C-alpha cells in the first residue's frame, strides 16, 4: 500500500458539500461553514462590502431633508 503525502492528492473540497450555517442580514444569501462574516448587533453578514452597505441601508437625501 502506497501512502501519498501530496497535499493536493485529495483535491479541493466540493463547495456543494458545505453546510449552510446562517442567512446574511444584508443580502439574504446563505452563509456557509468556514466563511468569514461580520457580526453587528447580533446580526450576521457576509464579509463583503456590498452586504454591509445593504445591511446598513443608507438613505439618499438632501441635507435639508435629513435635518427635518
């Protein structure tokens, strides 16, 4: 029996086998086991900028509208 010590012998893990751990509070997408995330006030978002912006949901207003 020959044992391979090549670290690439088994290949990369199949992404379809990853377990869904949570739902992103920003984009609503699935967050998989092993992904990096941000936790904001107990809510979980992907670590991508777009998800953080969607989570914060900034409103576009003029300064006059914002000061009312």
